[in-house]
C-alpha cells in the first residue's frame, strides 16, 4: 500500500452544502443532526477516493475545515468533480473542487470550475476572486474572461461587463458564448443594433443556440425591425416548444402584432391575434376539419355568443380548450375565409384578418 500523501487542508462554508443534499430533519445549521448529516455527506464524496478525512466544525464563522490524506494520486478526484459538475450536484462539486485547489492552487481549470459554481449560486465576490486568479494564470482563455464578464453583469456593472466581454471577443472571435453574452449586455444597455450584430455572430458559430435566437429577435424588435423579429420568434416557437424560451417568443409575437396593428390604425389587436392563431392552427388541419370547425361555431353562434365579455367561455367538440366568444368568432371568420372566401358570417373582421395574413406570410 502506498503511503498517504500529506494531508490537504481546506475550508468549506456551511452553505457550500445545499440543504437538499441533507435529510429534511438535519438542515438546520449548528445542531447535532446537521453535523452528523454533513459528515455523512462528505464521507460519501471522499471515501470512494481513498485516504482519511477529519472534519472540524467552526461554529463562530459557520465553516468546517477538512483535513484529508489522499492515497494514489488525484486523477479520480478530478473525474468525480467533473461528474458532479455535469449532473449539477453543486455541493459535491464544491467539496471536491476545494480539495483539488488545495492540492494544485495554481490550476486555472479548477479555479474556473469553482468560480462558475459560485457565480451560478450568486456568490459573486467569491466567484470573481477565483476567476481573476484563473485569468492571471491563463490570460488567453476566453472562457475565463467570459465568465468574469458574466459575473460583472450579474453584479449590475454592465459597463465593466461589456468591456470584459469585448476582450473575450478579441481573444476568441469565433466563440459563440462571448458574442452571446456581449449581445445580452448591449441589449440591456439599449444598444439593440450592436447587440444584434453579436447575436448574429453567435448564431454563425452555434446556429441552434436558443438564447442567441431569442436575443436576436429581441434586438430586432427593439431596433424596429419588426417583421424580421417576428420571423425569428416564429422559428423559436417551433424549435423551443413549451419551454420558457418558447413562451417568451410567443409574448414577443404578441407585442409585435400589437405594434403593427397600432401602426396600421386598427383598434382590435386581440382579434388580430386570434386570426393569426387560427392561421397557424390551420397549418395542421385539413380543409374538411377547418370546414367542420367553422360550421360548429356558426351553429353555436345561432344560440348566441357574447363577444363583449372575455370571461365568458365556450367549448367545442372539434377543438380542445375554452374559448371566449370573440375568439370563436375570429376562428369562424378565418375558417370560412379559408374554405369559402367571401362568405358573410355576420361580422366584418376583414381588416384584422388581412393584417393576420400579412404577418403569417411574412415568416
């Protein structure tokens, strides 16, 4: 058996260990149950790697000091830390990265990894200190510079963030992350046209990036390129689905529709959106299904539809969901325009429908 290395000594803060890593009845810091749970958690991280660990709790400053003698090298620690990072287990990642940094304090990769974890946790001062140490050791590493820029942005210092991210772009002009984060900061500074340039660059090197697509759409919208922005939003809705990005894209299309409607002088933006939604829905329906939908709503309308009360809801056999009276009338109008153009359905939505068609075809 190889002799143990000299013990490594490093400090963990109590809140480096997420409460979710501990049993529910042991999450109150300072108690005996907390101490036992923390020791068991750390044993689970370190025991498979060999050696012995001694843990000292420091109640005054809410930290714990680890003395760990590791046998047979540190490659397994690196691998386990990488596994923890990949699965998002921040507590395990921190405990292992602290050990790695105690062993090799001048390793920029480990400093960067721990800095990223702290940045995502909102511990921005700790994160920036680690990342700047990493940058001194590896000044041409664009990922480290981008991470510093992100920390500055999260701290609310956009000017410093933009300056830092411009440095990252100079170091690595083909790095999509550098362009994406710079674009996001420029957009927050109301520099939409400049932001769009960097989002386009990001998409040039990473065309499937949803954040960059969303950023480009928002930049185009802010700079007044509404039709192009709407086209990007439509693509996002298809690719992002019901994710938060997809929902933001839908909200963006709604804003654009309202803006175009105000520009055209229309007074019923909600009708435009209903007509536009109908056209999009019809893409996945046959003419027979569209005709059936129109007739069902027409029959329902004979019994009376309240188009002035949006809280009044109706249901259909041919479509799932609840609909307001105006929504149903808009669907019916669009359906008959599709299968029997010129049919008098008893209400004139021609202006809104024409604008919806223009938006639909602009994609």
